[in-house]
C-alpha cells in the first residue's frame, strides 16, 4: 500500500472536480454542491473550460493550471474524455483520481479502462472507480460524490461495490440510526479494491469496523490476506450467492461471483462476519461499532416478558450461542430482584410487574459476574411502564456495570417491543452507545456476531506457524513437464501419485509394468494382494474397458491378468497409447473420504473435503477451505461436514485417524498451492482412512493441468 | 363450536367489569377506561360493592343485579374471588367470561382453574383466560382489556398466548403499519383456545387472515382439524423451538412445547405458514391481509438497482421461489421501457437513470402477463428521483394492472431502500394496500409466504379421500390384551409383526418354534434361507445374547442352531422367560428405511420416516407427519428427507418402490392412529425397499404399549 497516495485519495487536502458544471442536475454540479454542503475545509477547484466560477469557487480551464496543488481529482466528464483527463491529472501531480463516469468495463470496454489504470499508475496515481458515486467522509467533512448528504456520523465505514445501494444506504443511515464515518463506492474496481481500502482503514482512527457489500472479488487472495491482518471487525454482505443471483451479479458488474460455499469458507478463514441481508449488515455494523466482542459463550438474557425471552432463546440457538442456565448462586442473588413468580434461570424473567428496579439490579449485578460474557436486555412495552424511563434506567445500570473491571469488556444489546415510544427510547439508547433492535431475534443475532468475531480472533491468535512438508518442487515440475511434452493435459494415475508422493501424501504404491515379467517382479516388490489397472492417457474409464482387476494374490494370476488387461484395452480402443499396466498395492478397506481441489475464480487454489460415496454424491456434504490450509484447519474441516460423526467414531466404532487426515489435508493444500501455475484441478478419491493411529491411504489420484 | 356463546364473548352487546375500580392504576379501572376510550357502543356495567358510578357508568354491587343483561363479563378481582364470581356470572346468564386475573395454572393451581371451567360450562359459559390482557376489536369498538389502545385498524386478527407480547405488539401495530381488527390474549387457555378462536374467526367478516403466537398447544389435533378447515390464511410464530427455549416456555405457561420438527410438519399439514420471528410474523401478516396468494412460481422482480436485484434474487432462492428468466417475448417488450444498459431478464433492472416511467410501464405490462404470478418492486433512493412520486406512480401502475382480468389476482410486494422519505413513501403504499418492506429480502420472504400458502391450498384441494386399509382392530387388541395379561408393556417381535400384518403391512413371515422339530417344520413352511432369533421378553439385545443366526439354509443347520440359540439364551440370562425361537423368512437386501411412531404431547400419534443406517443414526435425516397420513403425504415424506435421491434412484440405480413405501406409510399411520389408546411407540426397522414394482419388506417390528 502506498499510504501517501491513498491518503491523497481518501483524506485529500484539496479536491479538483474535472467536468464541474454550473448547471443544476449535472453530476459535475452535484459533486461541487456536495463538497460545499459537506463543509469541506480544503481547497475546491472546479475544472471547466468556460466557467470562471462555480458555486462560489474559482474555476480553472485545466487541471494543468493547478500543478502540484491537487490531492484528489473527481472526474465527471463523458467517458470518451476520461483517459485524457487522467493523463492530465498525472501531469499535474494529482495523487488519486475518483472516476464517477460510467461506460467502461461494465459495458464491455475493458480496453479504455485498462488504459486509464496504466496511465494513472505511470504517474504514481491510484484510481477509484470508474462507474461510482464517489467517496464520503464525516471526519474529513468530505462529500466527494453526487450523493446528496454525508451519512449519519458514526465509527463504521462502508465499502460498496454497488453505487445505487451506496446512495440509498447513505440516506438509510439516518432512518436506521447506524452511523458511519466513511462511505466508498467501488464500481468497476479497475484499480483500488476492497483490499486496498481495508488496508488503508486499518490506519484510520475514525473507523472501528468496516461493512462490505460485495458482488464479486477480483483478487480474492489479497483480500483474504489483508482481512486476516486487520484487527478491526469486518462484516460482509456477499450478493449473488444463489445460482440465479450469481448470473444477475455477473451481468451487473462484470465480475465473476464465486461459489457461495467458497466465499463462506474464505470469510471465516479471514475472520470476516458474513451478513445475510441488508438489515443484518446494518444490525451487525451497529453492534460492532458500539460494543466489544463477546469473549465467551454465556449470554445472559434479562426480560420483562416470558414470551420474548423464549423467542430470544430460540434465536440464540439458531445463531450459534445456545443459552445455558445461570449457576445457582447467580440465580439466588437475582431472585431477590424480582417478584416471586419471576425466574432467574436464564432468560431472567423479572416479569411485567417488575418495573425499572428489577432491570437495574439484574443488569448491574449480572454484567459484573465472571460467568456472564454478554447481555441481551429485552423489554415488552406494558401499560404500567414508560419506555423512556426504562431506557434511561437500563442505560445507567449498564454504565455502572461497565465502569467496573468485571463489567467493562462485555457487550450488551437491547430489544424493545412496542410502539413509537419504544422506537424513540431505542434511538436514545443507540445514541448513547447501546445497540437496540425492534425484534429480540435481531438483537440476539447481533450479539451472536460479536461472539463469532471473538471466536475467529481466538482461532487466529492460536494458529500455529507450521512449516509445510518439504517437497521437491522441481521433481514434481519434471513429471508435469514430461506429460505436457507428451501433449497431455492430465497426468496418468501413476504420475499423479508420484507428484502426490513428492508432497508427502501417503499413496498406495503403484508401479508401471510394461511386460509380464516386470509385472510379476513389481507385484512381489509391492506385495500381494495387488490391484492391476491399465495405464493409458486415452482410456479414462478403466473399468468399462476391462482394464481393472482387484485382489490378485499370486504370480500366475498376475501373468494371466497382465495379458488379459492389455488385450482388453486394445480391443476397447485399438489406437490407444498404452503405457502398460499399473501394479498397485491393495489398500485395506477404511472409511472413504474424498479430497479435491479447484482453482476458484476469486480465491485461487481451494481444497474440498468430504466423505465419499453417498455423502458426496447424494448429500453434497462437502466443505471448502482456501489454501494454505493448516493441519489445525484440516481438523476443523473434518468437523464441519454433516457426517462428521462418522470420522469421530459413530455407531460404536473407534474414531478414524483424524490427525493423519488433517496432516494430509495440509500437505495436499501445500501441493496445489505450490503447483498452482500448473494444476487446474486434482483429487484424491477415494482416500481410505483407518482407525486412529493407523493412518490412511490415497487409493486413486488425479491431476488435471492448466492450459498453457 | 357454540357460535352464540363465542359471539357473546367476542362480539358482546354488553360488558360487565367485575372488580371495576374508580382508582387509577388498578386493572379494574384500566379496563373500564379502555372500554370508554375504545368508544364501545354497548352497555358498560362496572361491578363494585361500594361505588355508585365508575368513569361515567352506573356501578352495581353484584352481577346478579344484571340478570340476563350481560354478554361478556371481564373479571379482574383477586384470584381467590374468581371462582365465586364465575358462579355468579353463570347464575346471571352471562355468555362468556374473560378472566384477566392471574395466579392459577401458571403458578401450579390447576385445581381452582379446573373448577372455574367446570362452573362456567355448567352454566353454558365459555372462559377466556385466566392470566390474560383481554380481547380487543376495532370493528366492535371493543377494548375489553387493560391494553391502553385498540390496534391500528386492519383486516388481520392476532391470537397470542403471551399477554406481555400482545400488549407490546398492540402498540407495535402503529409503529409497523400493520393493521389488525381483533387481538386475543389466551393466557392459560383453560377453556377457549386457538382452535376455538380460529373456528370463530372463520365466520368473522372483519378478519382476512390470522396471526398466532404459540407457546404450546394443549389439543393439537383439534387445532389441526380447525386450521385445515378454514380457508383464511394462518401465520404462526411458534416459540420454544430450541431445546433450551422449550424449557423456558414450559416454565412460563405451564404447557408442554412439542418438538420443533413435529410442529413444523403439523403446520404444513394444516396449511399454516410458519413465521421465524416477530418481524417475520408482522411481515407475513401484512402480506396476507393486503394481497392474494401467489398461484404459480414465477416471481417478477422490477428494480432500479442491480445490487438490490441480486439480493432479492438470493432471497428468492433462500425462501423457496427461485427466479427464472422471463420468456424472450416479455424481455423484448420490457427492453423498450428502459435505457440501453438496463436488463429485462429478471430481475428486470430499469437502472438508476430510468425514473418513474420505466417502473410504470414494466409494472403495468409485467403484471398482466400470464407468465408472471407475482411481482416484487424494488427501489433504491437516488439523487435524481423522489420516493413519494415513485411510490405514487408505482401504486397507479399496480392499480391499473390489477383492474384488468389478467392482473387482478396477483400479489405485489415492495421494498424501498433509503432514508426517511422512503419510510414515508412505504407507509403511503401500505396505507393503500401494497405491502412494503425496508429490505428486499423481507419483501421476497413475504411474497414467498403467499406462494407457500397457495401451494398448501392446492395440496389440500387435491387431497384424495382415501379409505384406510380395512384392519381387524379387535384381532389386534386381542394380541395386545394377551401381552398385557402376561404383565408386559411391549409386544414380542412375533406379536408386533402380527399386529403390523393385521394393518396390511408387509412383514417378513415370522413363526414361533418351541422345539427343534417345530423349527424344521416352520423353516420349510417359510422357505429357506431363514433367520433364527431368540424370542424372549427378557432379552432385548438378541445379538449380544448369541440369539440370532442369519442365512440358515437347511434342516440340519436349523436343528443345530435351535439348540445353540436356546443354550446361549439360557447362558446369557438363566431366569429369562423364553418363548422359543422365531423362524423368519430372510428378506433380500434392499434400501433400508425406518418407520417410527411417537405419541406427541401436542399432536398425538405421529409418524416418523427416514432412511436407515447412517442417515438416521448420524445425520438424523428424518421427517414427521401427524396422523392420519395419506398415501399422497407418504410420497411427500419420501421427498422431504435430505437423502431423497437414494429412493428416487441415485448413482445410476433404479428408483425404489416409492408407491409401496407410501402405501406402507399410510397403513402404518392408520395402525398407530387406530390403536392410539394402546400404542405408546412403535417402529418398523429396518424396512427393506426394493426396486419400483417389487415392493418392500418390514424386517423387524416393535410395539411399546402405553401404561394403563
């Protein structure tokens, strides 16, 4: 990151508007108006060939007249003039250009877009856009966009790939009471992308957390790296997660939407909290900008209504923080703060008759207990309580508890159910730093996000810096080179197993016999029983060709089947290029799993793991992780699939060798990452996993090469 | 249903308030005040020993002074006085009592509660409550409760088991803009329950749809029957669906929360739409009171922002109405209504530059197309459009289209994303009959509810009136009686199979041999190969006892194993009561499935179906249906499990005999329903299902009897 350049782009000391206009309704007018309305304190330079002055600012015919004076140039001229405008900006020493104009990559003109970026880079500039609304900053008093207003002030920032959404959400910040310091419109992401801004925001004292609206990432790996590094919470809404939605997204921004599962896995690996919809994005952002992460699983719910207590309890389970009953000593104490028919179990139901004192005492006491890691306060409007008073009292109790060492770092969320008085009371709470929601499920969902973030941070902190298996990369490349020289885009099973072996994967010994005598010699080397398989790049479905025989137990049978398999293969395809017959160690039966790899369009080499057979074929019960995948993550992947119990030891069976499996996943990940320029897809299918301590065997291996 | 009595309770011509008070703050004051504020037009009779007049109404010392004059008596006196008050109401000819007072079943005093109901019934009265807020009706100008106001008027009704929630939601109707005609607080449901009110609302011209907040049902079967009969949509939020939530609900209302899966199945069977949280309950209610069901799968989305279009598309898939592209001729026409870079595919993206005309034309045209079954209109606030104007224009276009025969019966939902102007515009749309939501996902979720309702109505309409298998019930009862006489609470496998057989289930022939000779004779009757199993009520784990031998192929082996099995059993448990050895037909291997039954606390006999082995043991991949289950529903159950493809024919295999399986489910349902007074639990496990046309075999059967 060139911080100085990005500072110029996002925290400019001066702004030029190229294409500034004195005609209301034009974008070039709106941007100058926005800068004025935002009370921007730096210099504003309208650039317009004819005008002397625009909206109170002296206008200049060319940016070249302002050499060395401009940090940010906002470009609003028609598409065909943009490239030359950028060139001029470069010459004038502008630090960054923000191109509002559309009509480039999103309508197929990638050529001009690329030329713009090249030109900018040549001059050391960065490009935001094109096809954007602009960028906005409350702390910078900077509305460098055609959005009519700066957002409600707050401590979050928003980066949106959709301009229309950004402008609507900008207005929505006031309606929802969720404040932001900065808004960024990314548009075509020709240059500056999510990763650049996330990295830059890490240094921004006005941003506590970042909300993202993502349609598709161009450089997913860099996005992950940057997101992993920042300690500020990131909440992401990824659109286009349905099949049809992905198609719609692609037509919309010209970027490819990755598979929903891969995105989900990648977000988790990077410590990003994924939002489900717009409201959820706002809800989580509000929680993260106002409250600390929740550093344990014990959520305490205090309510005046049993019904909403139960709804919150259901939501807690649904969102991954199932409730537990309070320890007896906590219950005993809280029982003193409520009428006889209340409940201190959790949810703590102070009952409708309790009024403010019950809330105050349970909150102040509860939040200071070591057992409690987070608090949700629920209130049902009643005929005898005043929401304003309740809100005020709750706030005081929270502040009192948070002022103590035991209560300080614990998150609190609130839900008031009722009418306009409740809405007003909630806004009061929000304005005073307590997230408040109109449905207990929303409140619980938000605090569950705070819990999830703390979990992901813990996982990050505990991650071990493991050295991957030391593989002889050149040896692997030689095998691949030979296959390519042979005109092939896939390795044979024997070659693939050699590559797997180089990366430390435990494959069944598989040797190539070209003659009967060789077959017998190799069979004795491998050890009976063996499997024999035809080896031919021209025969993909070996069984159909009569090219496979399992469980061969002696030399005579080896001879017999060598001849048969060769004959079958020739009969199946007369002109097939036959390498010979593979003599393979026969792996004992175990639990069948499958490893696979894809080169994801957004995230690059990605590992898939699942149980074999019906689990993968019928249930699609697989999980993904973007490389590199550590052994630790390999263990986690095994626990993520629905059939996890099979590996952990179901139906009275002993656990499988999950340690060996995890090590295998890590090595496999290392292989496809190390050879990412060569391997398009690969799989190990099946892998037989044995009882804990007994390891595993990769029985079949496949590597498909990238087109070169 | 005694309609006249319920009319008296819910549409009274006169109301007495027993325990009316002149002291503000007392419930007896609030209720009279509520009646006044609601502008109730019938007679109001405060009952108070000492007062002459309360809040403008002449007071009476006793209800007995008003014999024959009172339809509804609202009781607010202390708990210990309620029973005698009810007795007096009865004597005075009151039609229904609404008992606001708490302190009965919910705190353990079931005795008084039962006595109250008995007393009421003796006098031909019905009881609402106790432990309630009361009931409210806009059309009746009746606020017979201590809730401070009637709800925002509308065409829905709400029945809530939680009083606190009712009062809060009452106020919330104004905040959310969702109108209701009637609100009912059910409290302890000592007498009048959900079913009574649903049935009564079916005759209420002011109620178009009914929202329920359910904690636990006491008579689930009647609830289902009544819900099935009504054609008015029902939307239900069931709380206590999590394990911990169920515990909290139980402590709250004293009613048992059923298993979440059983509730889900029951709701679907009854045509009820299940809400996920409070907002969703309101969202769906708004959709149902304002719009017709969606009678087909084609949702058209019209948007001015690509981003929200994609979010809506994702939501459509998530909520069960995946989007399809419009047919080419529709696309061609709509393309005329938008700028060049718009998209008419679906979502129809008229782009941010389009303005009102694009919306008007696409809506008016789209809604009249036969291909389109429902419409979602999305709007992102922009710098150049006015949400008010857009809302007005959209409304006109919808009205225009809905005035045509082709557009008339199609639902429309709307989502505006933006600031306070959008919120105001949405309220305008709602007030004019168009549901509007602040998030595209919410709008799509609501219209998906309208689609789901139409689907369930279709299923209801298409349901065949099938006669169950004619079983000899008495023969089954004889077998059960004999087992009971034997002091047992479970049938042996042979007995259970006899009962299964009586109900037309295809069990493996299983005969009891007491001697070696008998064993050989029966083996020849059944036909080799056979399975031999010990039959003893004292040996549950037959295999552990060395009591099972499969694949016996001849007489000699039969003799040998009869002796061995008997010896093993005696060695395993010397004092076991041994009936002999079962000689059983050996069923060929097939796809293993499992049938089971429970007697659900809320819904009674309920069938469970799933695939055997890991599917049930590891994945818990089972589905439920409340009896009676038709053959049609039996087919549906097979499609509901995650492993459905296994039965439909996965991995190149032929489909299993799903017809036979469905018939078996229906017969099994008939058995457990017919014998519900005797059977506590039962299962058929495994059932081997063969290729289509080849039927199935119940290999093992188990019946556990109810304690008597």
